[in-house]
């Protein structure tokens, strides 16, 4: 394991039911384990980061598979489980690009309170990552927001990935206001260009980034741009990096989650992210971070579904 950081991850776990065409041209569905934060936890463990997952997992047949997989990957399940059903995501692929429809009402992963989250956080936790559907709306979103701010106040470093699913956001204005509050308790922020455009509608990318920087405490902001690569901002540097690997793309499911986990793993291994503090990277470190994150995301895209690469696989790809 990498040094003394212990990353805890909160947010949804679910089953991705992917609709696709078979070799014979017939429609078929394949069930895969997923949920953005769940994927981040797996990807962190594969990169030798001590990781705990603090969202409830169902005791139904799907939840048994979700929990078994975390145990196999070396992720500690730190939350109590329950008998509510597992959230389902119906995924349709169009040229490898996924679109989602969710069945998430009254499911296991939403059964959280501020007290249950607090009880799930291990005593040696040093960093909290939360994102995606955790903040979409409802009492669970309120509980996650409160817990995120509390963790920051109590000395944990934090990271946020909004990973917006517009169809599940109960109130757009409420979500945007929540996001702006969360920015004040965030050390590391990753978002996609689609997220940025949705949060700051009608603005140019630069104008939106300027506003974002004025609203956040984050020492590190990374914008992912799909086939165009990624950009990073700190208080001193702005680095743009295109995709640099010629990898056959099968689909993009889990690419952003793999990128997010790789950011955290890089910051830990580079001793930028320490228990209770984060150091701003220099320009060379930013270039190395973006290169590694893009490599990891592309390796994930070379497989069907979310299948994050290991620490060794990323190292080998970087050397090619």
C-alpha cells in the first residue's frame, strides 16, 4: 500500500444493465457492477491505496455481488448493509458513449443519515472522496453534504467529482447552490466539460473556470474533455494535455472514475496529498499527473465496461 493515507469513498453503488447488440445483431443486456464512487474505490485499491467504502450496500443478490467484489479488490466495507434493493442503471451505448436511466427510489445506497455516515468513517481516515448521485437530491444528499463539510472541518482532505446525471437531479438550482457550497470544503476537484457547462450554463469555458476558481478552496482543479484530453489549474499553473495514447476504444464507461482515482493515487504516491494537508504541485508534477490519469482512463476504455487498470499496468503503459 502507498504511505499512510486512508481514502474513504462515499456515493452510490449500483448495477449497470448495459443494453447492446450481440454479434448476430440482436439486443441483449449485460449486468455489471458499478456506480461512480464504487468504481473509484475499486480503482484506488488496484493502485495500492488503502481504501474504505462508506455507503450502504444491499443484502439482496446484487448487493452480495457488489460486496464480494469490494472484498476481493481489497476495499474495506465500512457501512452497515440493509435489505433495501440495489439501485439499477439502464445503460444504452451509442458508438461506445453511454446514456443512463436509473431506478433509484428507496434503494439501499440511499439509506444514509449524518449519524450513519459518521459511524462508518474509520478512525484512521485521512481523505474523503464523494461525488455523483450522492448530491442529486433528497435527505441522503443533505446528509452527504453535511458530512463532507464536517470532514473538511475536522482535518480530512477532500475530493469532489459532480459527475452530473441531469435526469436524476431533483432541482437544478438547488443542486447548483449545493455544489457551490461544497466547493468551499474541497481540496481536489475533478469535473468534465459537460459538468462545467451544466453548472455554469451559457458561459465560455474560461469564464466558467474563472468563476469556479473564485468559489472554491480547491488547490487542484482538473477538467476532463473526453477525446480532447484534460486541463489542470492550480493557483500558479494552467496545463493542457491532449490524449497521448493510440488505444482502441471499446466504450467510455468508468473512464472518469478511473481518472479520478488515478489523480488521488498519484497525489498520494508523490506526497502531494498527506494526512491533513495537500501541497500544490509544480508544473512538472501536473504534467506527470495528467499523463498518468489519461493513460489510466484510456486503458479502461480499451475494455468493455468499467475495468480500471492496476498500478503496474499504468506503469507499463507509461513506459511504452
